[in-house]
C-alpha cells in the first residue's frame, strides 16, 4: 500500500493514518461477504478506513465469483421496530 499523507476527509485531523489489517464486511446481491486480513489505512482520530482502489476491485471480483475455499458462515438478520 502507498503511504497516505493527507488529512482525514471525515474529521480533518492532520494525524498520520495508521496502516492496519482489518476485517471488512460488504453486501452484494443479498449476501454478506466478510473479508479478513484486509490492509487498510485507519484514521487514529475517528477510525475511518481507507482502502487502495486495486484492492477494492479485487474484492468486488471475489464477490462476483467467490473462491473455491470460501466458507459460508451462519448469520441472523434482525429487523428492529421503527422508532416512534
């Protein structure tokens, strides 16, 4: 990943984003995909994450055609009542 050396676009902090490995969850065509060990730059002030463009394109391709070793996980969908 390239160094990210400009302010966070959400909180405007000048602090250097930290390179970390995170878990990323995405929705695609009614399914939830969980990607583990994803490299990201994380704002140390607000926690917003930044990902490299080529990485996002690769993850999108993986959602369209999941790899053979992808494993399904059990999930529960709970709909909360609308606030009054």
